[in-house]
């Protein structure tokens, strides 16, 4: 009998715990439902209307805004710029980040100092980074002569490296990628360093006993074991590159001939300067799909990996 009496009490306690938990989670669920998924749905609806003026117009346009978007010369340039930016950004961050992690992993005396220096750019916003790198990459003028990086190259007798940087249509977006790489390579270094420190030293010692050189240890043992870190870094950095906006605003704007224009800047220009809200919403939805194509497969893969463990 006492056991039977304890069961209803346990059920009531469990129901009370569930109610308390639901009450605590409910505000976050409502906020996410309204301010994330609700606004995503609203943006999708606006992209299918004819709202292209200050005053709202919900006349149905169907897929017309998307057709016009992909026929836009500027948007096609933006897609190419994004691909070039992403390639340079990923290559720079992964290469520099891995190299810095390897150096720190070798047991430098002043490792905390160097680690702090490499991670310091993360404390700076992309706006500040853009302003600073706009000064550094200023190509100068006939009146002022060389300034910034070009002046440094001239003093180092490396004048052949001088360039127009963000004023040169051929490399404008690569100048933006250079600034972004400077800011995010320290973050990539931290990821790789954590990965290297998690690999048991016994594996390296066993490889050395078998006669493997250091470069063979990295190539055949450490780099393959760091593949999950590399995948995570690619997803995070790729997500940043697809929606890059503030760095472009502070550093170059659309650039000469849209040489440094990106979809996010085009969306801002179209929506808030041109008042073409439906067209801007269409650009936003395309960006959302691109980011989802990058992140959703990774989330599915991570979930399956956790379940298999």
C-alpha cells in the first residue's frame, strides 16, 4: 500500500517539474518563433509581392523578383565576388591558423603571450577592422606618394608588391579577404591548437620510434585526426563569408565596377536606399538558402556522429 500511495505523489512531482520547465523555456520558444522563424516567413512572403516603394504593396508577384534577381548583372558579380572571397578567406585562415597552431604546440616559452596576440583581433569588430585596413591598404596618390602597406614595401625594396588594393577592380574583393583573414586566423589557430593538444603524445612517439619524420607525422597522423576540426572551421568561416557585410561597408563599399560588392551589401542598398523591399527580401532569402545549404548538412552530420558515440 505505501508503494501504491507513493506513485501518484511521484506523478504529481513529475508533472510539476515538467510544468516549471515548460514555463521557463516558453519565453525563449515564443521569442525564437516570432523573431526568427516568424520574420523569416514574413521576409519570404514579402519577396513574393510587388512591394517596391516606401508604402507597402502586397500585390502578388510570384517568383518574378527571383527571376529578376538572377538576371541582374550586379547580383551575378556579387556571386562571383563571394566565391572569390570565400576561397581566399578559407585558404588564408586555415593555412595561417594551422601554421600558428603548430608553432605554439611545439612548446614556446612565451606561448600565453603569443596566443593572446594572435587572438586579440577577435576582440575587434569587423567595422573597426575595416577602417584600420582601409588606412593600411590606401594606395596613395601622386600628391601624397605611397602610404600604408605600399610605403612599407617601398622601404623594404619590394616595390613590385605595391598595388591599388581595394581601388583595383581585379583584386578589390581579395583586399577585403586579406583583412578578414587577419581577424579570423587567430580563431582558427585556437581550434587547431585545441585539436592538436587533444591528440595523445604516445601516437607521435610511436611514429618517431618507427622512423617517421616530423612532416610525415603531421601529414599521415595529425592532419587526418584533425579533419573534424577542419570541417568545423570551414563551416564557421564559410558561414561568415556568405553573409559578410560590415567589413565591406567600412572598407570599400561596392567598389569600382562592383569589384568588392557582395549580396548582403546589395540587399542593404536595394532595400534601404532604393526602397525595393520585395527585391531586397528576395536577396535575403537567397542568402538564407545558401547559409542553410552550408550549415544544415553539418548539423545533421554532427547529430548522427553524437548518436553513434
